C-alpha cells in the first residue's frame, strides 16, 4: 500500500512540476518512485524494467531544463502508462 501511495504522489508531483515548470519537483518525483523501482527490479517479472521509472522522470527534468515541455510531458505520460500497466499486471 505504501508503494501505491508513493507512486500516485510521484505522478501527481510530476504533472505539477511540468505545469509550473519546476525541475526540482521532477527530481522529487524520481526519489518518491525509487523504492517501488528497487522493489520491482528485485522481482523476476519486472527485473529489467524496474529502474526505468526514475530514469524517465530524470530525463523529463533534463528535457524541461532545456525548454522541452512536450518531451517532458511525453516522458511523464510514458511513465504513467507503464505504471498503469504494472497495476493491471499485479491485479491480475
């Protein structure tokens, strides 16, 4: 349950960060999702995909720093889609 709340908080903070163009909030999002990523990288099903979540947020922060708002939104959307797929796989 803790991972789900951190995941949701991370996603909401990332959306807020892009909206107000604050790079530091994307790094906070990456830190918030790090425990879930480390847990997933230890499971056999997500062992290669576990660490992609914070990397996408950090890439979005770098893109936002270079004024690439659309790329930041795309990377955050990719993270949201991957998290949604992960939830569907876990629920089944």
